[in-house]
C-alpha cells in the first residue's frame, strides 16, 4: 500500500477512500486490518451510503472511519418526510459525537443544503453544486463558482 502511494507521488492525507457496507460484510477481520493500515498511513476513510442495507452502528465503533456519508435517499426526503429529517439529524449528531465528518449525498435544492447545514453536516454533494464533470473541467467549474461567490460579497 505505501509503495503504491509512494510511486504515485500522492501524499496519503490527500487520499480519501469510500467504503461501502458490502465490503465490510466480507471477511471483516482482513478488512479491519487493511483499513487500520490505510488509516495509519494517513488515508481518510468514509463509510458510504450509511443508513441503507444492513447498516450497523457497530461498524462505526469497530472500523476506523473519518466520515459518514448519508445516503441520498434520506436527503431527498428532507422536504416531505419527517422520518428522513430525524434520521439525518441523528446521524449528523452521532458523527459529530464520534469526531467524524458527515457528507449529505444527493443535494439538489437550497432547502436540502440549508437543513444539512442546520443539523451540523460538514459537507454536501450533489447536482445543486454541479453535475459530475471530467477532471479537466473541474478547474473551470471552480473558477466560475469563485467568481459567482465574489460577486455576492
């Protein structure tokens, strides 16, 4: 692992890996060992799609995650479903208590973003910000958003 990072020239602290629940269900002992090795190198680990499938709170205690990614199913329901709001709020508070960051996935409206901010989510991603773009277009996207933000101030 460290050889691969070294040969790529990427510092470990700049690498973030998203782990899905299905990975955790397979060979938990080996997975746990690998995740601890990656974390020791400085790689950031996120539990992706938290709250779907067979999500277990024991994953948060047993595996070395830095971040919980709240599945878009819950974010989409924020405007109309009381249970989605309660789940997102609870996960954000839980993550904060455990010293983890949270990302709300699938943000499409300002209302969803505002709710995520209000309950303490540290990050958000979704079409509200941009559709997926090729790497070569990211710089243009960021410049456009910076120019737009500068005009607001």
